[in-house]
C-alpha cells in the first residue's frame, strides 16, 4: 500500500517561505492533481515528496513509513518531468533501462520490464531509435517508460504533457489514465490545464501561495467552491461574480440588489444570512440569454463578443450597469455583437460569497 501523507510540511529557501504548512492525504491508488497559479509551489511540493528538496519542517509518510529524511532512491517513487530529460545519444531501449542498469539489475529482469513498458506505452517499434527520431509525444512516453520499469509505488508527474500539441495532449491524457488503471499505482500530477485536472483527478488539490485552498473531487470543487479563489480557479470560462447587496431576507429567500438597481431573488436553502454586501457567483452555463422583454426578472445587457466554438458559443455580455458577464450558449446561438439581450440567472445555481472571499452559500444545484 502506498498512501502518501504530509503533516505540517513547510519549505523555506533561505528567508523565503514557499510551502507554508501542508496537511494532505493521498490514498493508495489515487490519482491526485495539484493545481494553482504559477509560482504557488506545486513543483516544490512534488520535489519535497520526491526527496529532491529537503523538507524544512513537518513529516512525509509513504506507505505508512516515515520518509521525511530518506534519500530519493529509497522512497519507492519515480518522477516524470515536463522536459523529458532523455539521454540524446542513447536508444529508447537504453533510456528506459538506464535506471535499472545503474543499480545492476539482472539482465533478464531488465529485458522483461522494458518489453512490458514498451507494450503498455506502444513503443515496441521505436526501441532502437534515438530520442531525436521521435515525436514529442513518443519522447514523453519514453520518459514515462523509464519511470514504469522501476516499478514505483508512487508516480510523480510535473506537467508532463505541457510540451505537446493539443491533439497529442488529449491522446496522451487518455493513455495516462489507462496506465493508471492498469498499474493501480498512486499518482500525483501537477498541471495548469483545467481539462486535465477535471478529467484525470480522483482528488484535486488547489494551492495558492504555498497553502491549500481546498481539496476535493473535481465536481465537489466545481459545485461547492469554499471561496472566491477556488470558484474562479476551477472552471473555464471562470465563474461570473456580480457585486450586490442582500436587501432583505424573507421566507428563506434573499432579495438581492444588483448594480443599476436590478433585483434578483436567491433561495438561501436554510443558510442564515444578514442584509449586507455580497458577491453573487454564477457559472456561464447557468445564465440564460434571451431577447429583451422575454423574461420577467432579467438583467439588461449588450453582447460585446461571441466566441463560436461549434458545440457552444461563449457570449460576453456587458451589463447595462455592472460587469461583463460570460454566458455559455448553444452552438447556434443567434445573438450578434451589439445586440441588446436579457439575462436570467438560474436561481438553483447561484452562489453567494463574502466580498472578502469565503463562500456564504453554495448553489443547491
Ligand atoms: N531553489 C529555489 N530557491 C529560491 N526560491 C525558489 C527555489 N525554487 C522555487 N522557488 C520559489 O518558490 C516558489 C514556488 O515555485 P514552484 O516552482 O514550486 O512553483 P510552481 O507552482 O511549480 O509554478 P509553475 O506553475 O510556474 O511551474 C516560486 O516563487 C519560486 O520562485
Ligand atoms: Mg512548476
């Protein structure tokens, strides 16, 4: 069993605190994804788990054993980097087997493991080529193969697909997911990519400035963000936020005043809130866009941009008084730039946030 547990983990580079107290449990066989803005500490945290950096404070356990001060080679982990870091003068076969040869693994074992990795990664026909004779996706598969043959209990990936073009990226993403199912190993994966995070993760860890903002399944984070940061970070296009004010609360519903005096009602679902300023959060797919005058409690706006993606159209709509909102509409949405529209926010999917950040109420859905 190879669960990974961090307790009070901190990392400082000289006077600079980069990781500021991380408590995290990754279960055996789990696919855990780290996301967060550039510089928030994702790679550093991965390197602490790998043992490539010393943990300043706190403890790391892998498979129930304390690994805080154990050298990287004895942690049962393998790491795959964004830059494949292959040896250019070696064949694919020799690149994959390099780590095993370094520790004098018996030849038949090496041969068998390389064959198995090449089969899993569909590299059999490339084993005698040099890295320069491979595509980017094939090179990354070699780097993954080099990790697989070591039979680690835990795989660490730092943005392994970032150098690939879009088509190869989604293909390799699926291959990695299949690999995870086949091997059943614990995997910790850093990415900037929303789609990778949402589709690959059992568990997403959202980091900001060296701290965890929220941990949960992709849908938990999408539907129940704990604060404005997570609400804005998970989901693309991002959640809209509209400044407003709770005027009154009657019968469990808040009467919300929005910019320009528009009024909307939000069911509070038992949450007790007092009158005062709030931010109303609503995702693009929960804004209905109609011609003016077709709905009662609508917000007036004008289309300023229409992004036609085929299956859907992303409409940018400037409210008559207030921010630009982004709505996800049908691929054949008829609205054109400059057209006045009326927006209706689906009351089942409205979140309320304290302007300082914490969620006051997540949408009941
Ligand atoms: N060896 C080092 N010495 C000093 N500061 C460092 C060192 N390594 C990283 N840092 C700092 O630690 C912070 C976190 O870096 P890290 O590489 O972990 O970020 P990241 O989340 O992986 O970012 P990105 O998404 O850009 O890869 C950054 O501010 C970085 O400058
Ligand atoms: Mg990084």
